[in-house]
């Protein structure tokens, strides 16, 4: 993000449970991580440097660090408790501390680079619409020419319901499917319903078309969708 906003990851209990969340909430999360690695590895060299925006928790840092032992990482996140969790996860996984630098703050708190690639996973939907182009531009500014950026977050089409009539509409339908996936993953139905309502009321969930426009306005090119899991979408783009 480009300016301080309230973080949803400051509650100690929520931080402690974070690792359970992505697999429970994001369809295909265990396949998303290797897809991200594959897309980065197409252009990140064996001893490349990768910027991880929204690095708190450390799930993608751990995955990439173990798969690519020559890569070095700079991770940035506005939640210090989440960064502490990432540091613990990396230490437990045996990732040497000199391979990962963690920075408390927003994108502008990250080093200037230049980086060989970047990721921003499950983060942009927490960023207000008006902050997204500046945030994406800050990421691009830190990348080498043609370096890849991989993003994935909530992104839902908006329109009429099935059959073109009224009803809940396409957005509500996809968010209801998101809640149904949570229930199928073991979340109590009342908790899934509350999560769905909270997303609809509080998060800046844009349409896929709007998300692609934001990346282009920030200076990225060759924007391609590579992932869709119910209410989530993922893209790879070039700096």
C-alpha cells in the first residue's frame, strides 16, 4: 500500500491462525503457489532477487525459498506480528536468514531494487481502489525491465444474475460460492456467511477488467490471467 491504513492482521489470535486461512479460503491454493514459482522462474535467474509484497505469514516466501535455493528475497508487510510469523516459519523451514530481508511498512518501505521479479498475493483486495495504481507503480519502479509481477486476489465480475434477470447478481453469486467453498473446507456455515458479508461490505473487490486496467495504468504490459478459483483471480504481467 502507499499510505498507512488499518491492518486486519494485528489480532494475535488471527495471526496465529493465519496459516490455516489460505488453504481454507482460496480454491486451489496449494496449486497456486507452484504456478507462481513457475511464472517467476521463466525470467528470474538462478541467483535472482524477488520482491514479495504482503509477505506477512511467510507462506509464499517459504515455498519459493525451498524450491529455488539461489533466490534472495525482500518481503514487505504493514503488520509486524505477521512479519514475525514469517520469520518463525522461515527459520523452522531451515531457510538461511541472509536469504530473506523482512521490512515493516508499505511498498515504499521496500528497497529500490532493481528486482528480477515480484509477487503480491492475497493483498490487493485490502487496498482501496484509489491506492492501487500508485501501489502497483511503486512495485514496477523497483523491477528490472521486463521482470514479471505475479498477483492474485479477490476479483469478481459484476452484472445481472443467471439468465440476465434480477436476483442477487453475478457478484453476489460468486461471493456465495466463496462462502460455500469455506463450508466445504470445514468452516462453520455461520462463520462463512459472516466472512462473505464482511468482504462484500468492507473490501475493495474490483472486477477482473478493472484489475487488469490498474496493472496497465501502473505501467505493466502483457497482462495475462493464469488463475481463477471461484472469487479469486491471478495475473502475470511484465514491467
